[in-house]
């Protein structure tokens, strides 16, 4: 057993931390304030902030770019767009790096490591045709365009893909998309040029072979972003979450990724790393909240003492310290299992169930210690809270992931019980 | 023991429910949507919506007006502005009525029963001079103006009033106000004409005799609303929460309520009923969330069944049912104690600690059952959540109220322990 | 609304409290210690303690006897054996009386108000034939004999009565009992003379008409108490919980209560009040634990202060205060509903799910504040804990009761959803 | 990062698992039943069971003996008594081995790895004189005698060592022990020959230099075991927990370990590894409970399905799976930090606060799924529960350990706040 990061991970973590502290932090709250100001003034709160563009250029220049790119997929892309040192990171190595990024709302975007672009890039890297890569992956890796993932639908329970209503019908050499999607993260960004749309191609096929994933230019006729959604009052600019309608959108069949009927397979591969990344970043977000809570509670005085010394506050902070540490270890373990065994679906479900909830609780505690200030925009806590809360639903609700954990846990017992029953019956 | 409401309470509860169902509900979501639209279009989201004004007139015409007015203070006010039947309600009678109002964000304002106006009216009713009543209480009872309460300050821990920095200095026949306040609910409303300001008059007096409450016209020179605050992303129009600066505001000493140094006494009286009303409404809000959760979970289907039948969902709903019922009974008991014994400080702290937290949990559960929709503005859950969350801080954080409960619980043991120690020492 | 007890309830509560304080408390811990000493010395720990017999006589002489007897069933029994004043109490009136009894392990037995005898007496009162009453009810009411209830079975999930394996077959004018029962409370007592046995009479009947209840003399041939069980290490003398085997026990059919096939109906009636009584007593038990916790935490000193002032201890005590108060109100409300509407199955399930768990948590907190002493036999906390823990299983596990609450809560939504679906399909 | 055990740890874990499965498990429940039978028959339930002695001999013969002996202390002891391969294990290596042992109540004793002997042996190894080692360490390592640790006192809060009342006064070349101790684990065993007693030698010294540790032969004049204590009804034979009185016990000063005044230093060193070992074993105990829960819930049927498929049961099992995995990782991390940095006081406090509570909850859940059986002696759950519960108090209550975590977490903030205050004041 060895809990220390590799030297490469340690170096990159330090570099990212330094970059955030010296480059992003000094401007971040001002950028958010400007977005809020524009929003309330009826101006375009989605317009690209030039400071972000500059930060992206600086990050890329320092090689702190596309660090999410997984080991094993370096190829020409890592060379061209790749991370410091030119090669992909293991999940274990990426974990502390992503955690650092999680302490800032802007950092993931600045380092070209933000959802949903990372997941979309991984899909293209792994399943995309050469043509698809040239057209979409190259500019995504370069940070020139952004992307969205169009899966969730308002009318059905998204946790059960078999209920999906959107269609991607083949008609000659075209595929025709119809559907109503929402929580399509990223469509608010002016550079969002492409979405990966998921819909039913063959309703009569096996449930894992029904759906296709199709690359949709956001300006294709029939695609309309109907509105941007708030999540607990937050628009989450500059990416945002949109409601999108696709009405008879006709595209060449070559826009289907990996061919018709392979969406379920791709989705599994896509969502796994994405969930791990979310959890890594949430650890950082929870650390940020705990840091703010400790600071506030040590400085603010009531009844003659720092409030940290009142009632159960020290215990609450200690509980948060323990909860974050446990969650981080579980995330690191899942990442290590992904690295060493190639898959870790159950472990990923476990962290997806455990980490957002933990983060929500830690942030809630931090808000409480801040008093009213914690709920205001003067601190990043309300935003952090909405992020953690949303991730108890996004990419599968807690309950679905607990179900995955339970199924794996219980499989041997079920088999044993079945064997026993059979034996008894045959007597 | 008798848990049934009085016939008057039952009648008024039914009337309020009917009014909400037939008059408010049909327009409420549209009113909120219009506010949001105006806000994002850079228009004035705080402007009075004529539909609200109409609803207020209708409510007043039906006698569903000022129902918060407590028994024992009817006098000329109840006659002139009073409630159906012309007399104040006991707290026990008001409880189910206020619970109904709590199921709608607009209802309290429509029935002239919203915080902070109710608390301010009670202060004027009980402590105001004839002149103060004429000038401010009459139009408040008529719903012609609105008011604010200026107590909380950004730089200090508001749970400890002895840290308050704002001043209300006597200078000849004037009182001079200086201070920096925030979370001043109601200042966003265009009709907000007066605030009750709390500041230090004599820093050397006993800690309960230091502060004064002063009626401040919001248009007095030196008063400026610096910004409206968001609570978890919500502006809470049409009342809102503001940050207010008072800079050398000079007013006649006759604007002091009940004379200098009496703020602590008034605050105790003011906050008690206010906290009870908040809790009553939160019961209604939690019921709303549970209602939505039951409906959604019964209708939405996943994996071949209504999601209510998946995993632990039924248990979660049952737990919420029990939690709300327990909380309601605790609120009713506190109200009854207030009615029968005249005060119930410990019981009020108990409900203030227990009820917002309960509501927060129930609403969170309801959000989870709604999936992403629950976090959006399509359902009232995100707003409900922010309301419940804020009330774990407003009017004293959970921890302070638990402290009050603990002090009362432990007093006899402390005295006994002290007596034993004395006896041992004197041996 | 009126939360005050009736004067009769107040008087009886005071009398019971006084009796416990002056008569039972002075000897209770010695009686328990003697039982433990006998048990470890290989002597009979189940022998009747003459001090208990004396206390019973005194309680009966003071009319503090059979107070559980419900209003409406006074008849000759209340006259002969009845409670002070000669008439049964409502559930509301009995609630505070039973709570007092719950603070002592011996009190229920001393006042002839202990489970399972009370439930068995109610069954005989309501469903027993004159002959059955003469033979069993009279001596039970007089406290001359004790009884048991033989329902739970080791091999099946007792929460689902349809799995019951024991049989009560009619054979001519005899009924033949076979079965293996456990957790038969009361069979450890030397005066336990009769059990109410539940078994399948007609496996082909409707599931609510399959079972019969049969009065079994404990000395009938074929009845054997195989062992006494421990619950978390406790034998719970002097009543105890036994494992009982019935092997071809032949009895006259007149021993069947109310005729064959009526067990389900009787069980519903029997278990309702029994569950309410358990909850009433658990409120008292939780109060005892909180009382001990407050005392210990106020007296014991560490790091220079009473431990009540360390960390989150005051908050924990306040939380316990609130939790008990909420639970008590829920119990009182259920009792009141039973009184006014004749039944309250859902409310009873709600308290059965909520109250034992609450008590378990409060007692656990009290143990923690006592340090190691709390787990020892020097304090009643370990015993209290086992009692509360057992009641999360006895008379239906938490989960089953939550299911009852959920079913009632969701019924209208299910019907509405069904109606909508039908309407849609018929379009 | 590498989460895989060393090959040595993997081998030993497998060997211990195999030994438990094939040698201990087949007789364990019978041994416990015999103890219980003897106890209730008034026979000596503390007598050594020859089957345990045989198992110890077999374990020693296989080198599965003294595996707790830490790396770095092999010296002659590891050679003479040592573990398979002859060298001590790192904490990381011992972790999975100890976890296996934790699944059986007897295993730690069988492998000579049980508390408090392991801690006492470590003290002697590290601080003992040659003479002390010859007399006590050799036979302890050989398993020929057993030992106790006499620290906790009934009259004071043991979490604050400065309140300790027992004394170890120097009188010429003797040390005189007086004191009243309890929860002295191990004194029930007939082979318990020596205790390590802690008492005040110089009340005026610095608080860390006041106490001494003294080796006390249990048969020294003045030593009396007054009674064996139950913890939640359990005597925990064959070691047990005793109440011990020392009344003017005179011993040579050479019985003091490492010289007068060094008890605090030794205690810190002694309790750290002991706490880690407890946590390692509790992981195993929680795994045992989860294993039983999964089995029971998969086999027992109610309402037509295995109860695992009812309500929230699957979620509860998944939550337990996640909670154990998180806790194990935290324990492994603390062990690794102990190995790599030599000390990990804060990490040890974190696991001591988190792990027993986790185990208590998992076991409670498992009990609930077992119904009444779970509380009986037919399953090891009631015993497991008492063990986990006791460890929320033994070796420092949860709250004290949370305090240690909080102090470390908050230190930098406190210093920063102090610096800021100083800077402000000096302006």
C-alpha cells in the first residue's frame, strides 16, 4: 500500500494550484460579479469574458491543458494538444490534479478540463471516425469550440434509458433527429458548436442496442435552444444548462458515432470517467467549503469567543474533515482500480452515490457557520451547494448508483440462495 | 387533550385554502415567471404586479386580511382593518391558517400576513405612540405601505446582539443613526416606506438597555439601499432582502419606539411570534413539497413501475409524513403555550431549531424525486428550499436556539450540582 | 386545541409518579441486582420476588391497578378489578399514566399494566366467551396468574403473517396445535399459566381467515418451553422471552377464541393498543435516559468544566429534549384519534416507527455521556437500550410500519395516477 | 498510489482466513454456548477452554502468532516468539491481517493478538527493563500468561487524565499503589498475572510528568478484583472487564516502567497502535455483520420476495458497503502514515472517532434485517454490537477524538486569526 502521489501527479498538482492561486483567483470573483451584473442589466451574461480566454491561453502555454486526457490515448492528440510532458495521465494521477481544479468554478474551463467537453472528447477519441475527429475533436482539444451532451429528457425518468423518447431514425443516407432534451450542459456558451445527441434508432432491438449517438451541429436546421435553465437559482454561466428541441433535424448517417445502435455501449464508457472527474472535483469543492468554514469560524466572534469554540462547531468541522478524507480515499481507490483493472463500474457508482452527498453536507455546514453571508453571492458557497446538489442527480441519481452497488454486493448471495432453493426442490 | 381546531380556525383555514386554490394558484406561477422574465430582460423585477394588488383587495374584501393580528389587541385596529369577525385570533387558531398560507409564496403578502410587516405592525401596536400608529400602523394595516426591519449587520455575528455596531445616538431632540445593515427583508418593495432600525444608544448601559429601535422613513436623507441580496440565487421578489447603509441620518427623538434603550425588550416580544409564524408557514411549505413528491413519484415511471415503488422511496415519503406531523404538533403546542401562559420562549426556540431543518430535509427529498426538474424554476422546490434554508439562519441560527433549549433543560441540574458542591465544600 | 391532560389523567399520573418514587424506586435496583446475583449463582433468577408481590398488593389497594383497561369495557370487570374510580381510561388519559410507568422496569408489572398481559386481557374482554373469561380473565385481572402470546416463529419472517407455519387444526371437537414459537414474552414467569397461540386452521381460506387464536394452558401435554432467550444480553426477568414448542397439543375447540379463522381480526385489534402502550412507555424511558444524561453531564467534570459544557453536549441534550417532545405529541395525537375515531391504524404505525428509534437514539446519547458506566449494570441504560432496540422489531419492524404510513399517504395519488392513465388510454 | 497489499500481507491474510475458517469457526459458537451454559449453571464461565489452548498451540506452530509485533522491534523476541518469517509487520501489512481476526471473537486470543495484551507487550518491548522483559514479556509472548491495563476509574472522567485519583507514591525503594480502577480488560482470565497500573506519583509536576506506570502482579497483597462488569449485558469471557481495588499495594520501585513520571509518554505510545488495531478489527466485525445481513436478507422471504427486495433494504446494504469501504481506507491510510512518518496521532483519532460508530450502525442494520434473531445469542450480532458500542468509549470517547481532529484542523486558522488581531492592535 502506498498513498503518496506519483512525482508527476505531485508536480502537476502543485503547478495547477499555483496557477489557480496566482492567475485565476485574483480575477475569479470579479468575473462572476461581472456576469451577475450583466445578467441583471439585461446584457448578455453568456458572452465570452476575454480574461477567461487569456487564462486559457496561459494555461495551454504552460502545458496545463487537456490534463484529463487519459493514458493510452496519447497518439497524435497528446502530442499536438497534450498535457505537460506530452502523455496522458492515469486516473490516479489525475485525481489530485482534478481536485485542485474543483476548488475554483472557472479552473476546469481554463484548463480545458470541464464537463461535458472532456467526456465528449473522450468519446470522439475512442469511437470517432477520422473525419469526426478532424472536424470536432481537433478544435475541442484546442479549446476553439465547446460542446454539449443531449441525453436527459423532461418527460421521462432519465435514470432508465429505456424510457427515452427522442429518436434518431435512419432514412436512406440520412439520420433524422427528433426529441426534447434538457439539462444539456454547455449549450449556453457562444462557442458551443456541437452536441452529442442520443436517441432511439431501432425500438425493436435489444434494449442495449436501440439507441444511437449522433453529432449535431448546434446550428443545424431544426435545432433550437428554447431556454437556459436555473439549478437552484443558478444559471452557471458561462456554460449553463439548456433545454433543446430537435425537430426533424436531418444529418448524414456519417454523423452517427461508431454506427447505429451503439449509444448504450458508448454511454457506459463515457459516463464512467466523467463521474470520477465530477467526484474528484467535488472533493476539492468540499475542501474549499471547509477551508472557508474554518477561516470564518476562527475569525468571527460571538459571546466573547471565536464562534468555532461555541457549541458543537468544532465537532462539526472535525466530522467534515473526516468525511472529506474518507471520500477522497474512496475516489482515489476507484481511480486506481480503473487504472489497474480497466473498469470499476461498481466502485464508480459507490463514489457517485457517496461524494456529492458528502459535499452537499459539508457545504451546508459551512453556509451555516457563515450566517446569512453564506447564502449570498459574496461567498462561493451557494454556488458550490447548487453544484453538489445537482450532482446528486446528474449522471444518475444517488439511488440508482446505490442500486448498482447493492446488485454487485448481493450477487453471490442471490446465487447461493437460488442454489439452495433448487437443491431443496429437487429433493 | 383535544387536537381539533376551533370552529373559527377551521372556517378560516378552509376560507384561506379556497381563496388560494381559486384565486392565487391560477396566477401564481405566471406572476413568478413574469418577475423572472423582467429580471433577465433588465426590466424592473420589483415593480408591483397589478394582479397582486387585485388579490389583496379581494382578500381584504373577504375579511381574509390581517389574520395575524393577535387576540387582545383588537381595539380600533381590528375594527378598522381587522379580520373576519372583527377580532384577533389566538396563536392556536392562527396556526392552521398560517400553514395554509405557507403553501404559496404569494399568499402571505396577499393576506397582509407577511414578514416582516406583521412583526413591525405588532411592535407598533404594542409599543408605538399614537402619533407613530397614525403615521405608520394605519397604512401598514391597510396594506398601503410596506416596511422593513434593520437589525442584522454584515460585520458582526448577529446572534450576539452585544456585538452590534450600528448607533442611534441622541443629540438634543434628534436621534442620529449610523450603521451598515443587511438581510433587511422588504426593502426591495417599491411601497417600502419605513424601517425599524436597531442601534446602540448608550454603550455603557446594561447590555439589555443599550439599544434603541427607531422608525426610519426609507427616504430620509442618509439612507441608501446599496444592493439587493440573493439567498441561494433567489432575489425573492417582490419583497427581497437588501443591504442598507445609514449615514448620519437625523430624525426627531419621537421616532424612537417606546423611548431610548428599549430595543432588547421590544426585540424579544417581536421575534417570538415572528418565529412561530415562520414555523407555521414552513409546515405548509413542507406539506407542499411532500404533496409534489407524492404526485411525481406516483406518475413518473422507471424500470417498469412508478418510481414511488423503487428502492427506499416509499420509506422516504413515510418518514417525511411523520416528520411533518411531529413538527406541526410541536408548533401547535408552542402556540397553545403562548396562548395559555403568555410566553413560551423555550418552546419557540425548540420549534425554530426543529422546523426549518425538517422542512429543508423534506424539500430536499422532494427535489431528489423530481430529478433535474426539482432544481429548476418549473417547480417551486428550489425556492422552497432556499426559504427553509434561510430560516435556519434568520431570526437566530439553529445552534442559538438549541442553546436556549439546553439552558432551560439543564437549569435544575446545574442548580442541584451547585448545591451539592457547596454542601461538600462547607463540610 | 388543548394540550392539557384531563384532571383524572393528571391525578392518576401524579399518583403513579408518587407510588413509583416512594415505593418502587427505593427497592428497584436492589431487586434487579438480586436477580442478577441469583442468575450468576446458578440459582433461579425467575422466582417471584416477594417485594414485587407486596408492591402489587399495595398498588391494587390504592386503585392503581389495571389502569390500562379501556373505557367502554368497564362492565363487571372494572367494578371488580378496576381502576381508581371504577371506570376505564381513554387512551388520551392513559398516555401520561403509562409514560410514568415507562420510567421503571418494574412498574408496569406492579400496576398489572405490563405487556403481554394487557393485550391478552383485552382480547379476552372483547372476544372471550363467558367461560374463557371466568377461567382466565378473572385471575389475570386479579394478577394471580400471568400469560403469554405465542405468535412469532423462528423460521419465518413474522412481519408477513401469511408465512406462519404453526397449525391449529380442527379434529372433531378438538383443536390440535403444532408449532415452533419464540419471543413469547412472559413465559419465564412462574405464574404464567396460559398462552394465546396463533396458528393456521384452514390454509385454503382467504389470507385474513386462515388463522385461529387458541388459549393454551402452559401445562398442557405437548407444550414445552425450550429455552429463555436473551435480547442484547438481557433475559428481562421476571417475565422474559421464551422459545416454545407445541407438539400435537390437543385442546377442546372451545379454547379457540371467537371461533376458528378469526385470528387476523383479533390480532389487529390486539396489537393496536399494545403498540400505543409500548410507545407511551418508551416516552417515559427516553425521559429517564435524558434525566440521567443531564444529571451526569452536569456533575462529572473534565478539562475543568462539567462535561455538559464540552463540545456538542448541550446541543445533543437539546436535540433529545426536542425529539422526545415531538414523539410524545405524536403518541398523544394517535391516542386521541383512537379515542375520537375508534381506530387509528396509520397513526399507530407512525408512532411505532418513530418512537422506538427515537428512544434508542436518546438512550445511546445518554450512555455515551456516562462513559463506561452507561454500558454497565450500575445504570438502567443498557437495559433501556435493549428494550427500545427490541421494540424496533417487536410488534412489527420499523420498515413494515413505514410501509403502512406510505400506503395511506400514497393512496390518493395512486388513484389519481390510475384515473389519468385510464383517461389517456381511452382517448 | 497503490492500494494492493504487499505479498507478505496477502499471504498472511489468506493464512489467517484459512485458519479461522477451518480451525476456529467450526468450534467457536459451541465454545461461546458452553461459556453461556456454565455461566447460567453457576459454574465457572471463566475457566480456560482446552479447545482454545489447542487452537493457540496450532496457531503458534503455524507461525500465526504475535503478528501484531511491529517492525523494528524484532530483536530476540521476534526470533523466539515471532511471526511467520521471523520479522515484524508494518502497520500497513498488519491491517488486513487484523481485519480478518476481527471477524471472530476468539481469533485475536488464538493468535496472541488480543487487547490489552498486545499493547502491554509493546510497552514492555519498548520501555521495559531487561528484568521486566524476562519476567513478564517472555511469558506474554509465549501466551503462557495474560495481562491487564489498569487506567480507567469509576469516579472521574477518564478522558481527562489530569483527573486521575489513583496514586503510585514513592516511599524509599518501594512504590505504593492506591486506587480504584474499572473496565480493566483481561482480569477475568485465570492466567492474568500482571497489570500495568497508572497512578499519580508527583501531583505537583507538570501535567505530563505526574503519572507513573507500574507493573503489578495480580496476586500482590492489596490487589482485589471486586467484580466483573457487563457491557450491554455481555461479560465477554474469557477476558472480561473487571473492577479492581488497589489498597496500599507495596512493590519495588523497579516495577515502575521506564522510571517515575513517564506514564503520559508511554500511554501515548501505547494507545496509538492499540486504537489502530481496534479499528482494523472493527472493519472485520462490520464485514461479518454485512455478510450475515446479505445472507439473511437474500434467504428470508416475506410478502412473496426475499426481504432484500423490500423497501429500502438494498439501499441500506449498499450504504453499509460504502461506509465500510471508506472506513477501511481511512484505517489503511492511518496505518501507512504511521509506517512512513512514525506517528499519526490526528489520523488515529480520526479513525477512532469514525470506525466504531460506523461498525455500530452497520451491525444495527444487520440486526434489524435479522428480526428478533439478531438480538439473540443465535447470531454474533448482539455481541458484535456491544463490542462496537464499547469502542465508542474505550480508549477515549468519540468526542475527545473529534476534538483532536478539530485542534489539528484549526491550528493554522487560529494562528492566522491571532496574527491578524495582533497586527490590528499594533496599528
